[in-house]
């Protein structure tokens, strides 16, 4: 039963493998060249398993000690998981104890496969979801470990490599921009964060930005919701 | 370079993990039964992602100083390259790799 589900799940994850190995390695090297010990990116890859947030976490670890800021940032950046969870409530029902791992590993890519895949006839769907999730996590942790360990051997400086985080976040934003029906939410995010950055400064603009975004989304809900 | 101690790093990682896991487990713990999902929560689940990504873009440029140094020009050029390439090829990995390469070339050899 497990093997049959594995054979159905593995091919679906192959496109993710390339991306996760490449980005994971970039993340590992980025963390090392930022001066963090190799264990930090590897542990975060395993326990957080949310790529864009891990890049941001590396950046935050190089700043001051601000666990509240880090918590709020993680809540905000990963708010999309709420939506994934709501969409998977019924699909992840009745798969036994595996359910808790499926929820733990519910990243963008595992969500998009498990949400859309037609699990073939005769294949156990719980095990299918499980293999998709764990394979994706293995790719990410492997990529991060390779990058983190390779980063220990790279003795030359790589000025400008930190831009990989910016490039990643811009590309994720653009990708979402091209897919969304209305740009109001994206524009609110850009504008609110930009104004808060000018007003509060780079050290403390995240929490005000989040508050302003939620306030605007709530106040103008009627106008925004119909266009989503 | 990080100035944090071992325990400060551990607490920061714990905070990021807690925040991430709250977003993943909350729907299942709160609405796992037959309870109806409030419309407002559903709305936020749909409306927040775009805004959060916008916030992240601003976050990633937060340390650019337009008044001094290279005035943010390398960032601006690399950003333009990423947007152009991504609209053209729509290949995430290519856009990220090329954008980073452009930036590294600019800061190492030109600015």
C-alpha cells in the first residue's frame, strides 16, 4: 500500500525537486555567508519548512534579538497557510496519525500538488499525501544542507549574494501578481509597508505595516472581497 | 555576522517556528470539527497573501539607502532585470539566479 502510493506520488514531486535543491542550496550558502553556523539553516529547513520565511529569518538573525518581531513576521508571511488549511480540511480527514505530519509540512508546493492531484484508483490517499509532503521536505532539507556545508568551504567572499533573498521575494510577488484577478491586496501591501518604512524606519516597521494592512483590508472589505 | 548568543538564536528560531505552525495548525484545530468557518476568516485567508507578499518585497529593500553610497542604483537595475526576465520567460529559478548574478556583477565591478 505504501509502495503503490510512493510510485504514484514520486513523479508528481520531480518538478519540485529541482527547485527545492537549487533554492535550498542558495539558502544554505546565503545563511553561511551571512555568518550563521551551518546548523542554523539546516535546523530551520527541518522545523520551519517555509522557504521564503527562512530567507527572511536569516536576515532577522543577523539583526537584533527580536522574537516578537520574528513571530509576527512569520504569522504574516505565512498567513496564506490559513487558506491552504481551510482548503484541505476535508481532504486530510480520516488519514490517521499521518494527518499531523501533513499539517506540519503544508508548504506551498505540497499544497498545490495535494490539492489538485487526482489520486489514482486503488491508491491510498493518506499515504499519497504523506509521500508528496515528506519527499518535498527531503528535497528542501537536502538542498539547504548541501548549501550550508558547501558554504563552509567557500573561502572567497561573495559580495552581493544576499540579493538572492530580494530576488526570491520579488519573483514570488510577481508570480502571484500575474495570477491574481485583482491587484488591490498586493498594492495595499506594497503601499502600507512602504509608508510604514518611511515613518517608522527599517528596524520597526513590520508590526505597524501588518496592523495597517489588516485595518485597510477590514475597512474596505466590501470593495475588495467582490474582486478577489 | 550575527551578534546573537546561542540561546537568542534558539529563541528566534522557536518564534519563527511557532508563528509558522500557528498558521498551519489553526484551521485544523479550530475548524476541524463541523464548525463553520467565519466568512471574515475565509476572506483574510484569500486577501492577506497578496498584501503579505507586497510587505515582503518592501522588507527586502528596507536597507537600501538612496541618499548615500550607490543610491540604490544596483538594486534598481537588478530589480528591472528580474521583472523584465520574469515577464518574458516566467521561469522562477532563472529569474532568481539571473537577478542575483546581475546584482553581484554590479556591486563587484561597477559600483
